[in-house]
């Protein structure tokens, strides 16, 4: 390197990307085979689902299409719960005109980037059948791309030895069923990994644009600015060496004009708010819609206490009566376990990875405690935890060193199968 000239952002050879794509595929296809296989099996098996809460317009949209039975069998089983909101928005927008769709007052709770992509790629919502097919294609494509980028990032941060195990642990995680179905999880995971990789390699313009897209995908996307800013200030960075004599709490890198790219982070949520103002007359309709789902805001300590108390009460009811079927009580207990796992992963990432990784996990858990329904305080937490990929980087290091990766992947795969079956039978768990 020429003296006095900062290093250029890292470039990856084509061979690196091919290796990452192969590793991504090795995790992608068997994990998705479990999800689609289990979903189709419970659809045709003699198992009675719970009372459906569905819009047949978007969940069973094929009508007189050729091969309707096959399309219904493959695509409809996982078009449930929030998927129906995303599909309705992708087809009919936030100001809906078609009958039979989910309640329109709930739509603003779902941010626009994922349904917007589906809308455009399906011929601007040419029909609900095209929307459903494209929704799966976008989610599956984003998940494969996210795994590929994550392998590159993991190879930089923890080494090739742990990169592939990290992908396997993430892809088979029980809540990973949401990667590849009509939910925004795959897109958000792709943007999160992309933001880290762009910042880690010193591409700040790319990082800023990705941050804006993340805040157009979901509210916690705005929190991605925290780890990206930490990577900017403390590194490690591929575009600049740390300045000498700056240690401890002092940032290793001074602010320069390229830091201004990070100011793009709130652009997505601001643009969505502006749209809602002109379309619905309410800037904060995305926040107000949370009340429709029973969510209320509490301080984090109160939220943590309510979650523990609800789990304790639920555990008491579970052990005092015979088991018949999964209930909200089982969900309360399981969600505490998922959150405890995430906290352990965040602390582990702080110890074994650059500070930005663990910080993002712990910061991202704050909304889980702050925004809660009263009867199920950690509602949807397994799904929110699934996208926190630093947990799986840490877990890969721990499991590989103890030769436990294969065992953990097997346990995760069993959980993935169970949760997929429950989801396809209209049993809510995340």
C-alpha cells in the first residue's frame, strides 16, 4: 500500500462469490424443502386445522388457472396470518377497493418495500394469483441472496471454518420458516446483512442507501444505523486503518464527509409517513395501526417483568392440566426461551465479534419489550429474532469448537418442522 493512501474497499474475486453461493445453496435447499414439504403434508393429511382467519381472495387465488391443484398445494399452505396483509397490499394497495381482503385499517402496520416489490414485479398487481407467485419468488430470492452475502461477511469476520455452519444454523432455526414465504423477513435479512457488509468493506454510499431501504421495510430497520455507525467509528473497516493513539472509548476513526451517507437511514420511514399523510390523512397511521393488533407501549423494564410474569403463570397452567393442544400458554413460555437465547447470543457476539454485531442484537430486542399485547407480551419475538444474524455467527463459533453443530442443526430442523406444521394449521406462534 502506498504510504499515506487509505486502503481501498475490499473486492471479492469471482471465486469467492461462487464459493459463497455454493455454501448458501447447501443451507437453502434442504431447509426450504422441510418448510414446503411439511406444509404440503399437513394440508393433505387428515389433520383438522384451527378455525381459519383468511382471505381466500389472496390465499387461494388461482381459480381456473392450469394446474390449479398443484399451485394450491405448494403455495397456499403458508399464505397465512400476516402474509395475507402483504399479499393484499401488493395487489390492491393501502387504499383497498376489492372485497374479501383483510381489514384495511390494519394495512398501515405493514411497511411498503416488500409488498411494493411484489406489486411491481407481478405486473403492478395484475392479479392475486400472479401476486402470490411473485411474493414467494421475491422472498426465496432474497433469502438465497442473504445467505450468500452472509457467507462473505462471516468469512471476513470469523473465518471460512465457521461461515458455513453459521448459514446452516440460521437456515434451520425454528423461526426460519418465515424466510421464503410471503413475509418481509427474507428482504429484511438481506438488507441487514448488506448494510453490515457494505460498512465492513467501507462502501458508505451503499450502506446509506441500504439503511433507507431497511427503514422502508419495517420500523426496527431504523435501528440498523446503530451498528453501521459503530462500524464507522470503531471499525473494523476495509477502507481505512485506525488512527494512531485513539483507544478505549474514543472512536478509532474521525468523522469525515462520507459519514453523511448514514443520514439516509430514516428516509424510508419518512417517505412512508408522507405517503400515509396524503393517502389516509394520518402521518403515523403505521403506528396507530398497532393498536388494532392490541399492542401498547411500555418501558423496557416493565415489558420484561410482564413477559416473565406471563410466562410463569402460563407454566403453572400447563403443568396443572392435561395437554391437549398448543395454546397461548405454551407460546408465552416458548417465547421467553427464544428471547433468552437471543440475549445470550447478543452478549456472546459482544465478546467474540466486533462491538457492532452484539450491539445490533441487543438494540433490536428493545422493541420486543417496548411494544406488547397485554396477554402475550413477547408476541412475534421468534420471528424478530430470526433475522438477527450475529447470533448465528456467535453460535457457529461455539458449536464448531465443541463439535455440536450437526446436533444443533438437527434439533433446529425438528423445531422448524413442528413450527411449520403449526403455522400451516393456523396455529400462531410468531
